[in-house]
C-alpha cells in the first residue's frame, strides 16, 4: 500500500500557473512609440457646389455642402482644399469669382485661408466650383 499524495493530475495546471505568473511579473510593458501620431484619415476626394446661371451667390444647398466640407476640414488638420471654378460661357472671371466666394464662405465657417487654394485654371463646362481635398502628407 502506498501512502502519500499523487500530484500527477495537478502538475500540468500547477506548472502552467507558475509559468504564467512568472511571465506576467517579468514581461516588460509594451513600449509606446515616440512621437506617435494618429494615422491620417482618408481624404474625402472631390465634391462640387452648383451655382445659378451667371451667379456668384451660394444657394442653400451649396451652403450645406460647404458646411460639411468645413466640418471635415476642422476635424482633420491634415487636409487642404483646392477650388476650381467653372462657367457655362461667361468667361473665366466668373469661375474665379465663384471660387473666391466659396473660399470666403469656408473662411466664415472656420477654415483657415492658408489651407484653401484657388486654381488658376477654370473650366467652361457647368456652373459650379469643384472642391478637391488633398492630404498634406501626400502633396
């Protein structure tokens, strides 16, 4: 007859517990990278704001689009915006004037003027201003 305890059934779990507790005590904390910055958000792309024929005034629907663009710009400091005006046969000055009107509205909505540029090239196909977003890191 044998006397004593048999630990053979408890050894694996006891051994595992001892190793796990030792690793937890010895493991260094995960290092944080220096100067860590959040990853840049995706660039929204391009949107257009329509104008009435021959007009430089922003409509209510255009203002709603500009509000969303301004919100995106204020939430993401890495974004820049390029504006390109277009007209339906009224010359380049109207297209450029529309782009200036959009830039002015965006400034009223809190977008820094230095983050918005106006393209020298205007298009002659439609009464709108194209807003093209770009990321500071990729430009």
